[in-house]
C-alpha cells in the first residue's frame, strides 16, 4: 500500500489537489508562469516517485 501511495498518491495530490493553490501564485521564471513550471516539474518528479517505488519495493521481486 505504501508503494501505491508513493508512486501514484504523491503525484496525484501534487497535480490535482495542489493545482488550485498553485494557480494563485504569480511568480514567473524567464517569463514562464509558475503553474507551467509546476506541471512540467511533476512530469519529471512522477518518474522519480516511480523510481523510488521500484528501488524500495520491487527491485528484489522475481520477474515472471
């Protein structure tokens, strides 16, 4: 259950739940709104979360 929370729950909360809060931020970096930076960074961070799940839970499981 912990691997589902890390691999799917954290990205879901960061993208879907936090989106209205992030939308209120008026910060820009190189004229890119913070909302776009947030969404793009979570594309990469979702892969990191899935990699952590694999390293911690699934690396030593036998393949069928």
